């Protein structure tokens, strides 16, 4: 029997990895919806190759180009955030959530509401609205499978285990582009410097977030929300080789670890084939050749994002939406050359401080309140950006 599959963020790095795996056994899948943003050529090419039912771009002004590229194919075309969420409501067995940023939340929620299994790469959904997302899955009998390599690793280490016997969860961090740079040099880092990851090939935004460790900060919160483990049991550990993805320690002192090459085809493929394992085209490690793994504690002075993540977990409520919204706005400003690399954390901290007193962060967790909090956080972050000396 074929499985009905949709991919949100199909034109991105994770979307491409997912289609690469599906393309190895195309007869096993019916592709329902594929979505993208500005990369219309790629979206149209993928929609044709996989004979999708519908292709959706996030941007209305790109719709004519998409229509032209798919003319005569019978593939439906649509545009806009609302159309993406509507596409997620189309019945599917398995949905990949790989849009980058807050825009991934609403389609993920729509996919859960129709009972699909949601492969969740979009960690921002859990950071901004973790309790809402998890409750929606429970209410609709839907399953969420983590796709972040660290969280997939934890998920795999927990198979057959009782979560109440978990003593600690350690997620590893490569240290990103600047792991060996002195702090003074990091202050001068350019966009090109921050966009070069030493181990993983990923989209530009997550690559920069790896250099600042905002990515790891999001992942600490993601671990807390997804596995329901208290923040004091969750640690980040720098592991420059990126081969050990996570470790789970239990009350009896036992430790389960997940080891593999830095290749997202493992985590995506695990989620695609879950609950069974199928052969995947990932390299097998030769431990005798590798010789050793190295680890070190992250330097809090270089990575303030990790401290901010702990404050966000303690505060709870809609603080995660503030954190992510401010981070996304600060990242835009760094990409646009408006601020320097280390300013990003200062802007996020400033925004968290300003919005802590705002009643909004204590409002009920609904999609509307999350969206409003995200919007306000971006405004406050923009004010902080404008106030910084150029
Ligand atoms: P990319 O930047 O490579 O791709 C992002 C995708 O989202 C593209 O399809 C892009 O379209 C689309 N997109 C961008 N903005 C919007 C928007 N406003 N509305 C709808 N779609 C939009 O990102 P990655 O694949 O690297 O990451 C995707 C998600 O997966 C992120 O949440 C990331 O944190 C997470 N993740 C990624 C990993 C990786 O290895 N890359 C590992 C673990 C998690 P277009 O390009 O056409 O404009």
C-alpha cells in the first residue's frame, strides 16, 4: 500500500533530504503537497518529478511563476501562508515539517489535527508552542517524531524505556563555525564566516544559529517540551566531531548513546520508516580509524544563548515565542548587515527583559496568542536593533 506524504519546506535542506529518500522508492509513496518559498524552479521541478497533487509557495507574488512552471501538468498551485496551512489539512499519512522559523507552526498544527504522523524538523514549533503542539497531537491521536538529529537520537535511546527513570539527557553541539575562535574575533565575524559549518550541510539560518549556539538553545527547549524532562536534567556538551548526537543517562547509572555520521538522512529516514528500521544510505563508522571522541563544556561567555534558554524554560508560558521571535528578527538583522554577530544575543536578552513584564507572555497558549507574542517580540527586537550604535 502506498503512503500519502506531504513535505512542508520541500525546497530546503531537510525537504531535499526527505525527497532524496522518497525518490529511492517512489512507488511506495503518493505525494500530496509540496511547499516552498522563493525557490520556484526547484518547487516546480520537485512537484513534476513526484507528481504532487498541489504545490504551494509562501509568497503570493511568486504564484504566476509557479503556475507557468506547472502549466499542463494538472498539479494544483496556490500561494500564501493560509494556503500552506490548508494544504497541511489535506489527508496524509506522514507529513514532514521542514519550513524554517515560526511559519512552520500553523501547518504543523493543521497536520496534527487531521491525525497525520508529523516528522518535526521545525524545532521552532516546539519552542514557541510546545504544550499546544503536544496536546493537539494527543487530542487527535497523532504522533510527532523528532527529526533534529539530537532529538531523534534521544527518541531512539528511549525506545522501550520508562521516561521517569531518566536522570539526564545530554545533547551534543559541534560548536559551530567559531568553536575555536577567541571571543574578540567572534565579535568581528562576518556573514560568510558564520555561514560555514564545519560538519553539517544545512540551510543558512540554522548554520548561523549553530555558530551562535542559538540552535543549541532552541534544542534545549525542544528537549524539555518534547520529552517532558525538567530543565535541570538537560545539558549541552560540545563535541567537535558531531558523531555522538545525544546521550541518555538513567537512574541506575547506565547511559545510552546514539552515534553516527553527521548525515540527516539517518534522522529523516528513521522518522520516515518508523516504527520499523529500513536500510539507509548513510556511511558506517570505522571506530578503529576514528580513534577518539572529544568533549568539552560549552563556554558560557561565548554562548549566552544557552543561559537565555534556561531562563526561558524556567519562565515558561509564551516566553519561548518571545525568545524565538526576537532571535529570528535579530538573525534577519545580522544577515542584512545591520548588527554584529554578538549583538544577536544582546538583542534577544533585551527583548526578553522588556517583554517579561508584559501580560501577553502569561496569556493562554493559543495559536493566536503565540502569533501575537511572536509579532510583539519582533517589534521590540527591531527597536533594540535600531537603538544599537552602528
Ligand atoms: P532551509 O533554509 O534550507 O529551508 C527552509 C524551507 O522553508 C525552504 O523550503 C524555504 O523555501 C521555506 N520557507 C522559508 N521561509 C518560509 C516561509 N515564511 N513560509 C513558508 N516556507 C518558508 O532550512 P533547513 O532545511 O535547514 O531547516 C528547516 C527546519 O529544519 C528548520 O526549522 C531547522 O531548524 C530544522 N532543522 C534543519 C536541519 C538541517 O540539517 N538542515 C537539522 C535539524 C533541524 P525557499 O527556500 O523556497 O524560499
